[in-house]
C-alpha cells in the first residue's frame, strides 16, 4: 500500500466528504464541471482516485462509469451507492490499471493529484485509457495560493486589506498533513506541490493539450466587522483550479 494512500485516513475522509461531497464539492466544483462539460448517456467515464465516489453520485445513472482508488475502505464505501452502470475497483492509479478499455470519453482526477507522489504516471494512465479527442478534467487546490505550510492569509489592519502570503512556489515539495492536527496521535496524508508549468508539461508529454483553465473562488460570505475585507479577498484569491485537456493522438 502506498504511503500516500488515504486508507489510514479513510474514516476521516468519508466523514468530511459525506454522501454528496463536502461544501465546495456541492457548491463550487461539481456545479461548474456540469456547466463546462457536455456529458450524454453515451458518455463513458473513468474517475481516477475516486475516493468514496462523490462524482459518481452527481452523474446520470445511465452513464457508464468506472471509479478507481487505492484505498480499499473508500472503494467499499463507494460501492454502497453504485448503480448497474457503475463499477468501482481498488487500484493504484500510478500503476497499470486493471482495465483494458481505451474508449473513455472523459477522465476525471478531482482534488487528488496533489495527494499523489508520482502524478505524471497518473496522467499517463488517464491518457492511455481515453479515446482520441476524449477530455481529461483535473481539479486541484490552487497551486499558486493554496500550498500547505507555504501560503497563508495576512491582514494589513491599516489598509483594511487581507492578502495571500506565498513563501514558496517554484520548488516541488512533499508536505505532510495531519488529518487531526489538535490530537497527539493523528494519521498523516501528504500534499505534493508543483508549479503550474509542471502539470502542463506532464499533460503535453501524454498527448494531452490544454483547452481550458478555470480558477474557482469560494462562494462563502463573511459577516461582522471584517466582512468587507474578507469577502473581497475571497473574490481575488481562488481556491481551486480546473484544467480541461483533450487527447490529440
């Protein structure tokens, strides 16, 4: 089992995500994916690092779907919600996948690439199983503004401005994350940071051409004395990045 698997943190992850995804899945990420992509009953989807199957629950149940994740516990959770057209398999998506199909119309990697040590191999696998002109959709915590331990909010009280401090960006990093930071004993996950150019290079080397990049901000609203400052900064510093790429050969 990979040291970056969410198996040890599966209970924590499942609780955070719930049946329909966490707040930003439901209110920001998945609604936007539905707006920018056209998926029909004839679409065929592979969901890499699918976790407990959040994307699957948002899809038309008639769409053929395969979800893969390295965590056995999360796959078992996902199977509880599976429809007849939906299959879940335990697999390391950086290794040869336990499927032979190469005709998927869409491949997804949602809020997972930053937790995979060899992200380039995951991208190559996505490309290998996509048909020509198939779409690959990646959702990331924003690589510029959401770097664990290397980015944070800072407040200038005199100017009444809240800004994002970034202390490192170009360096690739492996960053340990405690799932329960307040507890003495806490399971670890890892975040792997890379600059945007690295992701573009990985896509290009796998015959994937970027069609669209979107940056998604939080839709939450503050109240109280600092609400104006906080709401302004939310609109200026995106939480997530969506990359849509097309397989060209």
